C-alpha cells in the first residue's frame, strides 16, 4: 500500500471516523466551577465506598485539565486500565493524583490476564506472575501506593473467575495492601459471568456493559440484581450503546444524558463511567450528576434510538460457535464499535492485534452463516473493520 493510498484510506475510512480534533484549552472554563452542587451518590456494594453516580471513564481522555475539572466538580472516581493509550492514560492520571489528597479520590484500573483463549477461558499461559507484573507497572504509572479496585479485564467465561493463579495473585496484592477491592470487567456473555460471580461471592465490584440496546436485558438485569444482593458493587460502562452515534455516517446522535439516566434508573447500578474527551461532555454529565430523572423528551429519544440497529454488540454470546472458521465474532464487532461508534481507531487497532484474525478473515467464505440477534451484517462488518490491520501503526490516531 503506497503512502498516498494509506493517507486516503485513513482520511475516508476508519481513522476518518475520529473526525477533527479540536485544540483543547490548558485550563478548564470557569463556567464549570460550582461550589454548591447537589451531587447524587450511592454505596458501592460491600466496599462501603460512597461514589457519585457519574464517574470518569478515562480510556479516551488525554487532557489533564479535563480530568482535574471533573475532580474539582465532584467526580471522584476514575477508571483506567493497564493497556489504555499504551500506558499513557495511567501516566496522565498519575501526574494528577500525585498532587491530590489520596483519600479524596477512588481509583480503579484493569489488567488483562495473559493467554486467555478464544473461548474466554484461561490456559497454561494465564499466570499470576504475569498479572502481578503488569499491575505493578500500572501502580508505578499511577504514582500510588494502592488502587481502590483492581479489575481482571474483559472476562467473558466464568472459568476465568475461578482460575487459581489469578485468584492467588489478587489475594497476594490485597495482602500487600496494594489493592483494596477486587473485581472484573465484562463486555460479553455478561449474564452468565455476573451470575457466576454472584454465586462465588469472591468479587467486590463488577464493571459491566449496560445500556438500553441490550437484547438480553432481562437476563442481565436478573444477574445484576443477584450480584448486588450478594454485596457486589455494580458499575455501568458503554451506557451510550456504542458511542455517540447510532450510525457509521454520524447522522443520528445518541442522547447521551438520556442514556446515562436510563442506566442509573436501575438502582442496582451504583455508578456509571461515561467516557469524556471534551468540556462539553463534562458539562452535560455534571448536569446528570445532580438530576437523574428522565424527562418526557429523554424517554422519547431512548425509545426512538432503541428501534435503530446501531453499532453496539450486546455481548449476548448468541453467535458463539456459529462461525465455521472459529472467528471471535463478538470481539470483532467490538472492534467495529470502537472505530466507528467511539471514533477510536487506535483502540480498534489494538484489539485486532490481540485477536490476530488478520486483514481478510472472511475471504474463504462465500456466505456468512452467523446469525446475529441484533441483525448485524456480520461478514460485512468484519470485512470492513479488518482492513485496519494493514494500516501502519504510525498512521493510527
């Protein structure tokens, strides 16, 4: 691929989804400063922590002033991960946290267990030593002596929750007082994973995808209720059902505030971690932080959006085992969502690298036999997103 064609691809294709990056101010607008906010809080399960109903999903944020503005306006819980922005996300937060009273912030990070198979289960390569090594790197970046919650990142198979090397690693880190509470995040097969966690009662906090687009909402709600009753604190992510827009062309925006309010209308949800990259995002979320009641317009917008196909893979696991080539269909749908819904081709590129499915995984199939409950054209989406593999990493923004 020539340099010219690469640039053209990025301009018109995947990276074009990122849109124009505006210059960010080095300090936040004074209009955000408000000293008398009536912040809504909830208890984070058996941790006993009091958290604002809106926390900060820092994954895509790269502006320290935005993070500091959130803190100054009452958002005290920050969610990051070892792999976000190749470690720069944790590093940025560490440079902020070093100047703040430790007791004034709640910090959670995530570490992905090594060697997890395509079925989400552990293998002989899923070791506690690797997990601890990665976490210690995260702790150093964050410039902290401990994190409040450490998550096992991206659990889709209940077997991983019972893997003794990972459980032993988590126990060791707690005994060393480097971790206060343990949890896991889940993007797919959520109901089964959350139910298993509720039965084991080993897990303090659960971070799960949760939005109005879930096609197995009753199952997920039942699992969340069970886990919350067992004492787990439930944190919601992906509340906007795939990003800021319902379509690849970005003509149908999601009412983000309505989506957040919808998620928080479930009282078993302790807090949500919407991603914020602009001060406008923060301003909108601060309004929800003080008022989670849904207006009639909010309800209409949610109902209208629910009728659209959207780009969010609900992680229902209905496609599991359907692909004759054994492709991880759910994960590939998630990569598509990252690129087009979240306008984050870098995150999609990283996930595709982990999956190792290559630039044309569907080339040997004339007809796709995968049936999607969300009616996605699976082969079309996989073919589209997989083109990103051929783009040099230095072109990905």
